[in-house]
C-alpha cells in the first residue's frame, strides 16, 4: 500500500528540480528486531524549500504509513505541506490527512493560499470530514480545509490517488503564486514559526509511541528530534 503514491510524490519532487540528499544510515532504514517491520526515510533538496522529508513505514498487515512534510524557505511564508496516510490492512481501514498547514490563522494569510485546498475539499466529499482530535489543536497548525478521510478499500484504491495528485498540484501552484506575491509574514518571524511548529509537533506527534513500540524508545526519540523535527532542538 502507498507505493504508487510514494512514486507519484517522488516524481513530483524530481520534476520540480529536487535532488536526493544523503540520510544517515541509522535513519535511512531501520528494521525492527521483532516482526521485521521496516522504516525508510528520505530527504530532498528542492528549490524553494528549506527541508522536504518523506517517511515510509511497512509494518505488514499491522500498519502501512506514508508521511511527508515540506518546509518552504525562510523567505517564503507559504504554509508547510503535511501528508499523513495510514492503512490498517486487517481492518481494511484508511486514515488520511492532507493539509497546507498555515503558519498563522489570520484571514488575510488564509485568503492567500487556500483557494485550491478549499476547492478540493468541496470536490471530494469522501475527504470532507471534519477532523476531530484529542491530540492536536485544530486551530493551531491545521487549516479550515484539511482533507481528512476515514474510509476503507474503496477510498484507498479509487479516491485517494485522485486526491493525492490534485493536492500536490495545488501546492505547486501556491509555490508559483508565492514567487510573484510579497510575504504577509516577515522572514525572521517565519523562521520562529517553523521552530514553533517543530516543537509543537515533536511534543504532540503520536508517531513517537508508534515508533517506540516497533524500534525502541531511545532510537525513536533520536529519530523524532534529529530527523523528523530537528528544529525542536
């Protein structure tokens, strides 16, 4: 599951001038001692972005995960792009979250970057659910038009690929728009907001407990702080 979407994401990155960076061996691939579950991680150098990371977890029938976060350069106040896809094979259950994660919730800022995402949410009713979470504050780093789906085989095989392609296309459009529009947020504030995003995410992300169960607490903490959210340090 998600191999085609990972290929689509990689293709998009390469088409926009992305170059693969070297990831330390301990993070590039990790295999659990029990179950043989495998975690692979990639870093990309993409024009217009400070950091673009991708994570793929293959835990067999237990769980499949594709996660990616893209941080624009500090001189660009575009939203952070977040993708989090989970597939529970035994339950045939999909949980998908795709969002342009806003740095601030000001109306003028939201009006700049979210027309495409709003249109997608209106077009794909399967991804039009309201995201409710007892972990994250939906008013912090989530947009009003987060694409959120809890579904099954039909959504995973027939709807998700269409949403995924359209979502990536909309984000690249935002990058083009940002080149001709001035920032709403000052550059020094963007850097601080990226740091705050990392600290908040490192504290809240439920992946910490998941990775600890598969790969051990010590390695998981190191992975969270040094690969997933290095600005949290």
